[in-house]
């Protein structure tokens, strides 16, 4: 069954999770969406924490927008809906954007900011990145795994050029299993054996 997803800023912040969500988007099993407001929030937090520079974030967002040319929802498409949203005030723009494009899933960790009572009238649900990736894996584990291995190779090439530790699919899966995405990490470890 086709579905669409908007990525909330909180799931774009941690590199490893953002990387897995972008791997999922590369499968093209679903259209992915975000807004400039979501990307700006992610950038502000990464820069404030000293994890990124403005130049680095601008480069990353340019790359994301080049890969997914239809992913950015223009503010004009959802601004008129923001005040009518009943979720957490700071996340009303996210729900309004999702409603404007009839998106099925908001991928977020902030489930309390998106209560069922606010989402259900619009036919939207919120999922953690871990649960969302498992849903994508159900659609086609072979393609996801292929994209995951290809992304691991890209990251490993970058690591080699920059004197960083080797990046392998197994190491990434182990990290995910022991930390931010335990279900996804365990699934990947099982299939990589």
C-alpha cells in the first residue's frame, strides 16, 4: 500500500538516524517530505550543539533537495492551516504541512507533541524512526539492504579520505541495535550474517 511521510526535525538531528531515513527514502517506496522550517530547526540545533556549521548544513540540505526535488513543502501550501492544528504549538507547522499534502505518517520522536486526537481526524499517524524503517523493510528488504550497503560504502570512502575509522554495514547495524534504533539494528544484523 503506498504511503507518504514527513520527517520531523528531531529525527533529522542525529546523523545515524537521518542517514537511515535517507536510505529508506532512496528505496522510493514512498514520497518523503519536509519543510524549510523543519530543516531550519534541525540546522539551528546541530549548530548550537557544535555538531555542524552553517556551511555544512547548507550543503547537506542542498544535497537532500537535489535528490528529492519534490520533498520540500512550500510554506504557502500549509501556512493557512497552522492555527487550526490542535497539536503542540511548536509543531503545528509540521502537522499543517502533513495535512496540506495528505501525508500518512509523521516520523518523529515527539509523539506527545502529536497526540492521536490531533492526528486521527486527518488520517495521520506518528511513528518513531525505528518503527517507520521496519515498515519500509516490510515493503522490500532486498532493496533497502542494497541501499544501506551502498550508503555504508559511501560513508566508508569518506572516512578513509578523512582518517576516520572504517565504516561497515555490520558496525552501523550494531551501533543502531545497541542504541537509537534497536529493532532496525537487530533486523539488519540478522540479514547481514
